[in-house]
C-alpha cells in the first residue's frame, strides 16, 4: 500500500523489489568507460536486422530476454509491462515485444521513460496489482539522429552543446519478493518549460525539470541529499548538470557530492567525441540496470535517488518556433526496507 | 483495492467514480449525428492558433478545463494525470498541459489512449494512489493526415477502407467519490499482429485486438455479452466491426445486440463522405465523454464495456514493409456499485 505524501510523492510501504534487470548496448557504448557493465554488446548497428528501427526493437527484445533469464523467469511469468522509447509511435517497443504475448501499457516520457516505467511498475506491485511487472526502454543513435535531426549519412556538424544518443536498452522486472534492491518511494514529475528553443541543447531544457522534481522529493519526504549515496540524473550532460547544480545551489541544496549524470558516465566525453555527453532513453536505463542496481543489490550502495529527464518536444513543433517542455520523474531505490 | 482475476484483468473493489468529463470537437463532428453531445464545437480548424498541431493542444486544454469546470474543480485539485495522443512525441498533450502545473505521466496507445488512461487512472484511485486523477486524449484530422498519410493540401485520394480521423478530444477525472458512474473492472490488452500491412485499413488491423480483449474480459469475469447494455469499440469502422463480430461469432460469442462502434456513430458515413467511419484517439474519447458517460450517470445505461483499439504502427515501419500491431484495453463502467 502506498502512502501519499503529496499529490505527486508516494512512499511504497510494501517495498516492491527489482527482481531482475539487464542492459544491452552498441559498439560505442561497449568501448566506453562503462562497457564492461553491459550484459551484452552488439557491434553491428543493425543488430542483424536490415534497418536501424528494427535494430532498436531487437535490442529491446534482447534486454527483456536477458533480464528474464537472469531472474529465471519466462515471458508467461510477467503479469504485464510498461514500455516506450523515443521513436515516433514508440515502435522500438511495440515491434520489439509483439511476439511476447505480455499484456502491455505503452508510455511516452522521452528520455524519462525508464523512471516513468519503473515508477508505474513499482506503484502497481506495491498495491498488489500485478506480481511481476516489467518496464523497458531503449534508444539508438541512428534512429534518433534521422528522426530528430539528420540521417547519419548526411554527416551534419554537431554543436558543442549537443549530446550523443546512446544505443542502449534496459529492462527491469519489479516483483513482490523480499530481497534487495527495494523501491521505497516515487515522485511524479510536472512539465516544466523555461523557454529554451535550441533542440541541440537538451541539457539546458531538461535541467529545470530535474531541479523541480529533486526539490519536490526532498521537501515531501523531509530527506536531505546526504541521505543518499547517489542522486542520479539521466542525461543532462555537461551543460544541464552545471545548470542543475546551480539551480539547486541557489536554494541552498548541495548535491554535488552525490550527483552522477548517466550522460557523463556512459561515454568518455573527450576521447569519444560526444561533445556535451550521452543522452537517450537507453542512457539512464542502461546505467541503472548495468551499474547502479547491482551495487544496490550487493549493498555497496544503500540509497539512491534515480531521476530520468525527458524533453517532450517534437521536431514539428521546434520548426514552428516552440520552446521545449521537459519532465523528470524520481524513484528512490534502497538496499534496505527501512 | 483491486482484485486480480488474471494477469491482465482486475476488479476494482473500491469502485472509483468518473466524477466529471467533457468533450470538444471540430466543425465536421459538430455537423454529424452526435454533434449535440459535444460540450463545445470549434468551427475553426486552427482553434484560433496558427498551426494544426497547436490547435490540437488547444483542444485538449479546452476539454480539460471544461471537465474541471463541470466538476467544480481547479487544476490544483488534480493529483496527477495521464495523457497522450497520436502526434509524434505526444505533443498534443505535452504542449496542451504544460501551463497547468499538474504532475504528468505520458502514455502512448494510439487510438486506445482513452481506455488506457481511464484504466490507469481508475486502478490508481482504486488503490488510493491519488484522489482526483485525470485522463485526456485527442486527435485532429489535419495533424493526423499530414503525419501519417499526406498533408491535406495535397488532396490525396482516399481508399474505400480508409477512415476519417475525428477532430475531437475527451477528458475524464476519476475520483474516490461514491456516485455513478463507477469503474468496476479493467482488462489490459496484449499486442496482436495478424499480418495486415495496409495502412489504409486500420479497422482490419485492430479487430483482432478488440476480439482478444473482449474474450479475455468475458472469460476472466465469467460474464456474458447480455450482462452489458453496450459493448463499445473505439474506431473499428465498417470493416473492423464486421471482422470483430465474425471473429467472436466463430467462438460462439454474439455481441451484435450490444455492440456500438464510436467510429460508426460520430459521423454519418454516407452523407459525410468518411468512407469506413471515424477514427482517432478523440473518436472514442468524445463518444465516451459526450454520449455514454451521461447515460451511465443517469441510469439509462447500467453497464457498459468500453474498449478503445490502437494501431501501434509508424509510417517509417510501414514503409519498411512491416505489418501493423494493435492493442485494445477494456474498462467496465457501471451505474451501480454492485
């Protein structure tokens, strides 16, 4: 049963657990500093299919099947699932899962999708709606470039504030088992729009959303940054991270000791020529599933606050001169039940 | 608290109620046989904005604000909301709600969005996660045409099986009040793909999803078609309706007396030149909010099973030769608690 602290913040008193998790990446992700934490690296950007979009679906399928295998589960053991991705109509997910016969609820939160899916799965399980609930997401550099910017074949010049969409996927299964890591609480984000119109500067557009949600979570729970080993954002990159720390600092909240941004972890920004860092739904999802959840399970980490941020714009509305609304959802994960 | 009947079917024992609802439509919808049931008709396809996309956002905003007004609620009375639409990145919703400051969870279910949003809102309220939870969706003929097919200015020829995307929006607020109409149960759909590749024949692609979900709901609950005054599908149109009745008939299930398809209600197929019927997220949403919910409230209808079906394809994957996966979610609504 969930305890309501505010309209958007809930404590999950049954402490659902993340029973199993997996992540899959592409070649560049495998070559990066976090390469060894992926369950599987595909060096072929087509993932043995004939289009980048089908490759992304194949990647989601792989991360789900590996997560199931690690948890000794079959697709029939999953009650239902949440999933979505960056592609128009979320086809990375819908084509990736269509043969699995798992009841499906589609979500769209851009790069916040992993946090949204984990949040919804956890709330469901906390209230005994579903026993094993799965959440999945992905992003693929080549599908995102051609959909949001230019096809990679065009060879467009990238601006210094631009980020590199990670080719990666992550999947988690939330269950009612009594084992670490536990999901202890969640905060649902609210759309923020500070008027940023530069589609090559997503970090700046998304930082205010992370700021609002972190502040909301800390206010509602009465916790401070030092209650957490890590406060993790999804893909703010260099620019967004600087803004986030400044916005919180102006309110007297210092998270600089706890903060990690998945976009600054997944690649070596200088050596891998990714400018302001990594991005994409798969960036936060893979770092959560590959790097943070194992440490929460083992107890190396005791408490983390995981946020993924999403830019809720479309190329069509950017072309119409609109600014970029963004959102961040937060999930409190812990090694301990109390 | 929700009672699990199967992986995907849940009975909502606290019987959340649909406290308020509203729908907004365009000129053609106002001229159709259901025109008088809309709360507001906009004769300007731009809804006083300068692009069709901004018009769709304006329409969602209108339906939310009218629903709130009818329920004597302010945006601050809403704990959180679910929303999505057909546009890439669901921008009809994200730009429509960005100034409302309501915690937001984005969903994508194509034309099944109203059922998905109502389902999720109801499950949340049934478990006391949120007191007033809102769900909204929309579709706009001109945005859908240029995104999925051709810009309307092109004047493309329409095939006989094609459907006409309704310019319409619907919004509901689910609450814990003890008043009709109540939400009694839900079934989460599973992705179905029978290999239909014709993007101008969505009814045929979606009928198997409606068939599977209706069968699943009836099996899990032990109910029969005659337990319902109406069994309502979202936008199967002429072709999909014929297929659905045939698929169920082959299993000995006859819903012909109870079945209504919103796509066949919203327009006069012959006089309004819409070929196989209406479609779009807003089609089912507006018929639910404008026509069915008021009758459930008054008691003219006692029990309905509301399904909206979604085609989970994208133009990109259709161009790559892929078939069309589809999904249907079901919500059992009742005048009575027991």
